[in-house]
């Protein structure tokens, strides 16, 4: 049993006086919980020997009686002994825990998680266009260690882990130092993390507990076995936080200094390397003073390690903080949105966009936007394709991306719109490949009626007999409709889909013959790529947005000879859209949709296809604007920008399989003995028809279906070659037809034509039943029905003609 009072613990105390040290000792060792008066006395003389616990926890006396040299040395010795015991026990415990953790994780992988990398779109010149944030909305742009500059890695080691190259992932000396210091201070004042353990922490963030630290230490050891020191440095510099949403030194260099990490100066690298310790506190754009002080600390550490000399140190210390903050690139917005929707890759992604050509295209679009606004037109889209690869070299979706009032963010290059006459070259190409026409073939541009549909040309006039070359160049509607009827709407639609026009997704019966005049919707980008097929010699490739991308082997759609002929028919000095201005040779075709809502132009040569659309994003009509007046000047100016004044543009060479022959200058057929004017024209040997001229005899003998039209125009006298009576010119007597199922996808009506000079009206009968009344010179249409049929045509004078046909 312990007795009160204890003997004096403080040397030099007067007898029978109780030291405050003793009072504290009693209170802490459990002898008494009651207040102890320093003047209390007790007669007890029971000897008292203080326990080790009492001696150990005895604090210095407030009256300085306990601060004698002998007692101070005694206490310091006790404290040092205790610290050593604690450090030893901590080391033993750490070793045991590390051993257990290693046993648990001996099969774990040292593989690190993928970087939370952003997607950085680059143009062909490797300049950034747009950045899509990575996982966690981080701006992370991983780079190789050799692209982080000459200072970043050195500054990192000096500031964060000076024994990085000598420890195996954890630093035992740093652990001992931190443990001892924390025990002495009674709180955590120092850590022992290394670059390796920090990489593990960045890779797999966990709650900050002792177990977490031990697991990170084990993982750091394993990582050191799997990766080189250089790879670990690279991991750190690409994962470390640098304030805001920045991860990695490359992102930080771009954001704070507007340059690559490889181009950082010593002062800039020291500033950035100091940020990860407390990214929010040292963020230079918000806390420049704290960032500057942290930079000085890093520089001091580098000087202490001998990584920089005294001259560099002093010079850099005096260097002011110079930031060049940037929110990131935002170029070619419509192109980038389209590209990002087509890729899930991270890191740098090189696109097909030519940055310089894109800038020129945007300048031209802005120039014409000002003029268009005066006419109330607000939408313009432009696409430039590389013919050889299908690569998109420039794309403008609207003249002003930020013009919200006029749907500036709508990408007009991929918006489905009516193409007007812009599809006509493809039906001509099919007719050329079929051998039904050559550029000099004679086509009929005269009034026709297709059941209830009565088509007209854009100028509301008709030209009569016209060559295929002239009909296509002038974009005449009647010849194109007749070629479409001969080709078949279903077959034409299938060919257009093979050309990548996938927005034409309805059956042929939905479009009818009007498909060739724009009764469907396509996008500027897709249609420009269809023209690239013609420019590529008839081979189709999908358009691409990324360098080196190929979506499949080329597909042969048209023969090289036909592709050349279409370009030849649509080129020439007399067709240039800007008269009097020097423009490189190009083939070009315009289109204007019904109601004047869309104006198109497509121009091409062996290098490029330029597609232009002008209109309102909401589909309102254009006031007095057409493809020729609104879109063609833009295409011509872009072609001039592509080549002039540097050099001449290339042009197509005639394919070896293309032939030339002498033809009648009027009919386009092989000349006969009565043909007075002859010319030379292209044809496809073995494919194109080779008929002798049926027009020139001892006198001109125009087909009966053209005579009425020519007489109405005063181009043929009423006495010349007038037919003696009425004759059915189509169908031929004895003709057989096959009626397809109702789901065939196109109209199954038989056109009926007859010729007479003695009547204005014609009446048609099928097996005696009247079914049509038609103006002379126009076709009537009879819906096919299976069976044997006698078709009869009568005129107002009572003349008639009949043919027999069979429908199976």
C-alpha cells in the first residue's frame, strides 16, 4: 500500500515540503484523485520509493528545483531510451505488417491503370484542334519522359524524393526520420512517401489509413520490380494533379504557359513540379504568391542537390512569374464534333483536317456571309475532300458557330437537304455505261407528261433536240427524267446508295421519277463524296476523318471512261461560274431544290472535290438565289485559293479504253452520206451504240414525236415530212412485258406515244376501253395488267392505229 506523503522527488527541496512534481506524480499514478495542497503534512515516516512510471512521467518542477543538471540528464536519458524502444517496436510492427501484406499481395499485378487520358484532336500539321476530357473530366495529355523537357524530372526528384535512384520503392531512411520526428512532436509533421508510392496513390486512390499506406508501400515495391525508374518518373509526370482539372505536366504546361512540356524553362518546370504537393494552394493563376514561394523552394532543393549552378540559381530566383493561361483549343468546331462522334480513342488523334486550308475556307465563308445577310441568307456549309483518299481536308458547318439566333451550331455539312439537280450526273453516268448515250447523242427536250406529273425546266422553256453534253451542262429536266425512266428508278436509287447516299432510305416508289430532280434528301458531305467517286475514276471510297483510316477497299461504281466523260461534259472555259476571272479548270454541277430552299455546287478535279451548300437552316426559301448565283462563286474562289497563284491545276487524262469517232454534228450518230456537218466525239468501244444517222436523208426526217414540237417552234415547215396518218410510236407491235410484284419499288406504268400532224388531242383505248385523253406530243401512261392487250390510239379526225402487247 502506498502512503502519503511521498518523499521529495526534487533535489534541493526543503524537508517536509511537497514538490509539485510529486503532486503531479500522485495524480498520474493513481494515488489520489483529490486536490493536493502543497502545504499538506503527514506524520507518516513510511519509506517511499517512486515507481518507474512515476519517475518517467515526472515533469519539470515549476520552481526550477527540478532543473538541476543531474536531474535534466536523467530525464533526457529516459526520454531517449523510450524513443528508441518506440522506434524499434514501430519498425518491428511495420516489418510484420509489410510481410503479411506482401504475403497477401504476392500474386497481385504491378500493372497500372490506364491514364485518364483526354482525346486531343490534331490537324495534319499536328496542331491541336479540340480536347475531349478524359475519365473524371480530367485534362490529361500523357507524353513520353523525353518530351517532358530537360528540367521537370530533375526538379521532381530534388523536390519530392532525393534518394529516388537508390531506394527500391520505399525509403527506409525517410521512414525512420518521419517516425522519430512524429513521435517526438506527438503529431504527424512529416511523411515518408516516395515518387513510387505517390504513383500508386494516384493510380488507385484510397482512404488515407495506415493499412492504405502499407498496401501502397507493397505495391510500390512490386512496381519497382516491374518498371524502370524512368518509366516511374513518366508515370508520375503524367498522373500528378496540377490544379483545376489538370493531370500531368503536359496539360499544365499547355494551360499555364501555352507551350509543350518539352519547351519549359527551368523556372517554369520548377513552378509546375511544386504544384502536386498542394495543387489548390499553389495554383498559379489564383495564388501567384504561394506558387512563387513554392517555386523558390524547389529551386533551393535543386541547388542543394547540385542540379543547377549558383548562376542559374540566382538568375532563376529573380525571374518573375509569367503565365500565359489558355482555356484550350477550339478550332473547326463542326469538324471536331463530327470527328469526336466517330472515335473513342484517347491521347493524340491526328485527323485529316488541313489547318491552313480550313482557315482559308472559314475566311471565304465569312466573306460571303456578309453579302448573304443583305439578302436574308444565313446558312452556308462547305466541304473539301481529298480525291485520292476521301479525306476531309476542310469542313465548315455554318459561317458563325456562335450565332445562336440563326442555328450557328447546326452542322450544315451533315444536315439532310434536297439536292435539286445535283444528282443528274449520276443518271447520265449510268446511261453512258449502259451504252445508251454518248456525249454527242441527241436527246429530246420537249413537253412531256408522266401521268399527273408535268415537268418543266428551270427557265420554263424547252429546247427541242439537244445533245447529251448540252443537256447535262444546262441541267435540263426533261432529258434527265427520260433517262431516269429508261434506267429505272429502283436501279438508280440502288446506285445512289452504293455511292454512300444512305439518307435516301425510302423505297423507289416513294420517290418516283422526281428522285433525279431532288425528291429526296442527302447531306453535303455524302454528296461531295459521291462526286469524289467520279473524280477518282469511278471508284468509291467512304469519306474519312482520321489520317491512315481506311473503311474498306475501293468499290467500282462507274467505268473510268464514263467518269472522265462526265467531268469532260461539265467542264470548259465557257462554263466557269465567274466569268472574266482566272479560275483553274474544274468540272462543276449546281443544284437548286424546289422552292429555292437549297443552293448547291460541286466542283472537282483530280485533286479535290469542293462542295458548297447555301440556304436557311430552318428550310425557308432563298430570295432569288440559286446554285449558280449563291454557291458556285464560293466553290470557284476556293479552287483559286487551292492553286493560284502558285501553279496550274491538274486535269484528267483520257483513259486508254476510251475511243473517238466521227459523228454527225446534229444527230450524234455515225455520219451517213447526207450528213453535211461532222464532228469528233468520245465513245465506249464495244458498249456505245453505233447507229447510222437516221436524221439526214435526201432531206431531214425528224422522228415523228419531235415534228409537232419543231413545227410549234417554227423550226420545221408544216409541209415537210408530214405523216400521212396516225402512228403509234411506242410500244412496238408484238412487244412483251413482265409485270413485277407490287413491292418492286417503282411505278409499273407503260408510256404510250403516237405521232400525227392532223390533230391536237389523242384518245387511248385498251381492249376497247378508253382510259386516257392526251395532248398531241405528250405521252399517255397505262398501268400494266397481265394478259393480252390491244392498245388503240385515235385522233380527232378519226384516224387510228393499234398494237398488240402481252403482259406476263
